[in-house]
């Protein structure tokens, strides 16, 4: 059994691998994260059509424990082409089909840190739905995710620019997903769109993107 306490988020997590459950306790019941998490997991499990469910207590949620692995967010995109393809395929399978209407659920913080790659290596699960929204643009989670795969490694290396090989691969993956959806409003300036629409905290990694990284990313997606 493992215990994780996050004072910043005002919650605590107890992981019971034997019972295959996770209990997430919230210190503040008016916390929007508590409300979002309930809504997000309910929607997600409904789409999965699995028997797994969440149990709601006075100040906690009981969630299923998924056996698998997580990718370190600071790893180069070049090493995780297969894992990225799994995340994209999962999104396409779970979310409703493409439309310009703003009626699509949003995970809100889709990075490698919030994806479990199941032990069979052929499927994944999205976790931590604290930033869930019921209405957003289609594909915005994948936009956020792909940007994280190129931004986080650069910031972790404390570099001021993106490696050419990483940028070329990012360009290829980005265009393969968005090439037929160029009318999505956020594609004109995805970094600023996400910063403005999701109201990110000051310490969010998007707020540490320098002008050079911002320029390179926008050039890559045009």
C-alpha cells in the first residue's frame, strides 16, 4: 500500500495494489477538482463500457487501479512513437467523431504522466480527471498532449530550443492527426489558445515556453 499527499492540490492518494483500487481523498469538498474527477471518470468509464466504476464517499473517490507503466514526461518524443500512436488511437476510439461544435468532453491535462500503458502493451487508460470539462473543442486533448511531448523534454533539459529530429517527428505526427481538420479554431495558435481557454496556473509548463520554442512549434504545425 502506498500513500501520496499533494498539499498543493489538497488531496491524498492511497494505492492498494492487492485490492487493485485507488482511494483519492479531498481535503476540501468544494474543490472543483473533486467535482471534475467524479464527472470525468463517470463519462470515461461509460465510454469504455467496462464494469469498472467509481465509488463516491463523503470526501473521497474509490477508483480502479490499472496495472501497467507510465512514460517519463521528460523523455524524447523520438523514443515514444508507438506510445504516442496508442494515445491517439485511444482518443479516436473513445471520443465522439469529429465536429466543429464545442460539445466534446475534455480531459484537460493529457500528458504521459496521466496515461497508463497496460501490461499487455496494446492498450492504455487515461487517469487523473481533475481538469475535466464537459464542453470543449474536438481534438483539444490531443493538441495538448502532442505539445507536451515536445515542450516538456525541452524544458526538462533546460534548453532554449528544440532538437531538429524531435521537431520533424512532431511535425509528422501532428499533421497526420490534424491534416483533415484544419478548420479547428485552436490550430491557428494552439499554445496561446490553451493558455487562455483553460486558465492555466502560473507554474504550468505552457507558461515557460520561450519565444524561440513558441516560434518553432508554430512553424512546424503550419
